[in-house]
C-alpha cells in the first residue's frame, strides 16, 4: 500500500528537528476515545509495530506512517495531509512537550477519486 | 436553534464560581498542598462555549510527577494500613462534600467541557457522589477468603493495596471518569497520582480543593500538564504499581509496552463504535415504549456524542426502516443545540477546535463515500458571542457498515444507520467492528434481546435502555476497547494484591526427606 502523504512545510520542519533530537521516528495513527484517529509521532525503537498495523506510506525517506485501526484502503485512497497545530495533546507523541502536535487530515480532492 | 444567552451569562457563571471559592489559577495538588510547577509555567484553559479563557493551570514537567510520587510513597504504608472502616468513612465524607457543592461543580464542568448543565446536574455529579458511596460500602463489606485445603491445612487469602497507582483521565467526563478510578483505588488503600486532561482540568482541581483535607496528605495528588509529556512520565514510571488509562488506542498500546518493563497491571478503556439495534416489533404500537425507543436512538447526541459508548451505529430492521427513520429523524431534529449553561440546552459545543474539525472531516468523508445525510451535517451557528463556540448539528447518516463513518470512532454527535433483515444479520453487523465497549438492543420480544445481548462481543449490552451508568453494573471493553471493568466492586481486584498464607496445623513432617 502506498498512500500519498502530503507534508506541510511546518510539519516537515518539525519532523526534521525532532529527528535530530530523538533519532529515527515513525507515525502511528490509532483510533478510539477522546483523542483517536490522530497520528502519534514516536521513536522507532519505542513502539512495537504489530502484524495488524498497516504501512500506509512514508512521510519522508525514512519515516514510515502506520495505521493501527480503521479502513486502511479507504484512508490510502484518499491520501493524507500531515500538519502541525499549536496546543497541548494528551497523546504520548514526541512533540507533545513543545506545545504543538501533529494532525492528519484527508486530502480533499487530491487523488482524482471524486 | 440559537438561544438568547450571551457572553454575559458565561461571565456571570465565572463570577459565581469565583465567589464559591474557585481560583483563577491552580497549581498542582501534591502532598496536601498547592505546589507551583517546577517549570514555572502555566497554561490557560478555554471554554468551548465561546473559546474564551476561564482558568490557569500548571504546565508541569516530569519533575512534578516525581514530586507527586514522592508525596504518595511517603504515606503509602500508613494509608495502606488504615482500616476499611476508616477509609469508608472518608469516602462517605467525600461524597457528602461533593453533594453539598454539586451546583458549583456542575457549573464548572459545563463551563470547562461544554456539556449541557442539565447533564452535569442530573448525571455527572450525582453519579460521582454515588460512586464514592458505593465503594465505601464495597470496601466495608469486603472480606478475605479461606479454603480448607485438608484437615490440617488452611489457605488464607488477604486483600492488600497495590501501593501507589497512576491514573490518566479523559476530557469527556472529567470528574465522573476521575471518580470511577479514584473511588476504588482509595477504597482499596492505594495512594494516587492522577492527571486530568489538559482540555478539562477544572472540576478535578476543584474536587481536590474541596475534599483534599479529608484525606491524609499525599494520598491524593493531582498533576496537570500535557498528557504527551507528564502522562507519559507517569505511565512509564518505575514507581507506580498500576496504571489506569482511558484514551486512544495507540497510547493504550504504548502504556501496555511501558508496563511490560516493571511488569505492572493496567486497566485500559480505549473507545468504541457501539451498535444500537432496533427490531421491527418496537413499532407494534405507538405507545410509551416506542417513545422510549426513539429517545434511545437520539441518545447518540448525549454529551455531544463525546462518549466512548456513543451509540454511533444504528441497525434498524428492514421491515420498519422507512417509517422508523421518519420518526427517529424527527426526534433528532428536536434536539436543542444551545449554550450549555441554559437549562433547556440539550447539546453544547464540542470540547475543542480540533474535535470539531475532525468531526466535520468525517462528515465530509461520509458524504464522499456515499452515505446519505438525513439531517444535520454542518456546524451549528449560534451567533453573537457564541459564534466562536464549537457547536455541531446532530447528524444522521444512512449507509453501509463497511464505510469509514461506520468503522471509525468519530467522537461527535453523528450516528450512522444501516438495515438488517434477521437477528443473525443484526449480530453479524453489530460485531463487524474492531471495538466492543457498548451496545444496545430494543425489542418487545425478550428472546430477541437476550440472544443479541449474549452474542454481541461488547462489555455491555443495554437492553431497552441506553446510556445509564449506575454503580454496581460492570463497565469495560472487549476487543480493541480494552480490558478491566469499572463501576462495579470487581474493580477492587484491579487495585489489590492477593496475599495467600498457606498454613499447616499439623505437627508431622511431610515424609519426603
């Protein structure tokens, strides 16, 4: 599966900085409850990817984006935009201490699937 | 849908709260004192009603979690050895104080979270009170057990507290979810370090302010700050004996990984996509029961849909589908979206800008994957000072269970409706989800309700009712919704160790050596 993941300039800059600080990273988007269906940015050696996770694609050359639940085919078909917003998050994502967090949104009208 | 309540009423409520003793800034509550965060930093909590600031809270760092753990460990032994009668007495006093301050707590919760005041007055706060009373009773009545292994050998089983436990609370029921976790933990003799969600810390800080003195210093410690930083510092800490978490699934998996290092127990509640199943016989008569059933359909809008057990999938038997949906949609259209401080408001704003953005994205996804929007589907504009509030229209989609709006938890006032022909098909569709927290079934035929209730893989099946949460009925998930059970005396086992003394009353050697 190879989803088109569009990374905003702000998200790309933050990811670059986080990689310098933490080393190799990955994104994992789960579901459920209060802060569900949003991506967590985690150290690659911190989170164990399982057989039920789907590799959606790559955010940059060495940062994979996994989906832990939901409908991977449909999500991939639509494509994602990875962005950063200001605020605090409850998710255990590496950017949390900086008062910002990653969000993912569908790529509206970007994939010719309208 | 808009009402004439304006900013001034929100300011009035803030003034009322300040007169009742609510502070404009809260430090952490550690060791029975208000302790400024080591970071020296604070964050502002906004009301989702108008996106205006209401209170400041400590923006703590990991060092503050360590401070709280120090305070908890200092009193751990002493608190663990208090008698169940003493602990029960304290829990009853906590319940009394919450009850005496019910109106203040209800106002604070509504202002901070946006849930309608009629819900905080009638549900969140009374249930919180009752929860402490229930666990006071449970711990007072609890007994160890003994087994006669043989004529000379007895196995004694004692219940012991775990020690210091960590608890992470979500933003959808800020005080009630805290009560669900605190009451059994304290009853069982544990010390607690608890973290409210950053969107909604006010009611738990106010709770600490009101009842903190009833507990020995260090038994209850509340630390605020970004979950991603201090929640993680707490959950991955080697000095906790157990972690309880309600939140999203990736973080839940991380918590399980952390817990695998010190090998500590966890209880996790991680969301749902609960089916609400309506059999044709609900329309056999146009009576009170049908009226109750239609309310049961509309209950997806309770707490603005921000409930892990939100009945966000409705399964309606094909033979009544058209006429039932006509009545159901009409019922949903009567939902009054208004300032949640207005006692007639049935639905307040979503908790945050992020939340309403996500809900609107899902509504767009639903439309594009072919789901038919039967009502709602837009942001609700209340105008005036509440134009910046995060208000949604309650939304009903009709479609297919394979669609994303049927499979992914939206956590908003959106229900996705589909049809079924037979009981077997209802069970199949109901179970076609990664989650298993809640479910509902409506029928005048108790053979239907019993069979569906037993076959749906979810921790609870509400039968001819929905969204009731009495203490004494176990609550928790199957499948990806997590594990562990709350709101029942059995959760005491999740906060206790079992000590077995295996005692021989024989004077004879075993004869092996």
